[in-house]
């Protein structure tokens, strides 16, 4: 949870010129291509100083993007944060709830992969649902029917 909060709000997929659905081998290929393109040792001696500095910054940025997207755990956290940021821009937070206020679904065949989950009814008749594995990393849970969402509060 701590690492996610410290993660920069940078579009690492954009830095690599990759789609968020790209697999790790595609990301690695894009990373390696950009790394060679912007590597300080690969620059011409005739390149203007300001262009060299731009390339140096881009080289650093590409390395940071790979550090996040090339690591399965960091990428998962980054993707959850991106998803949460998208949700915040799409719909209003209807309520703040603690996990204990949600219903526990032991055998939920309707959720992702049949995973166990927590759910709460929305005022529209839809459901706020979150699988057990996402609880620690997710702060916002969207309704499956309308644009409302609840913010999941964690006991400190």
C-alpha cells in the first residue's frame, strides 16, 4: 500500500509508446529500442547540447518506466492506481465504507475467476464488488450498473 501511494503519476506506458494491454515481452522490446536510441554513448558528437540533455532525460525516463512496468508487482500496483485515477475522473464517490460493512461472498462464481469477494448494494440496484485479492491495493470500488462508486476505508 505504501509503495502505491509513492508511485509517480506518470504515464509509463506512454513513455515506452506501449499499450497498457501489452505483454511484458512487447514492453521489453520497446524499452530496449528506446534505450539504444537515447543512450548517452550512442549520441553523435555533433548533436547540440540541449538535444543531448533532452535525450539524457528521456533515457532516464525510459529506465524508470521499465523499472515499474518490467516488475510484475509494481506494474500491478501501477495499473490499479491508473484504474483508480480513471474512476475518480469518471464518477462521484457516493459513500465511504469499511470492508466490514460489505457482504462476504465465499463462492462467488460471478466475479473474476470465481474468486471470493466482498459486495455492497448500490442505491441504483447495482452492486459494488471487489475480489479478495484487490482489497489491500484498491481504494475505489465502482458500481457495476451506474457511475457511482464507494471509497473503501481501511482500519488503521
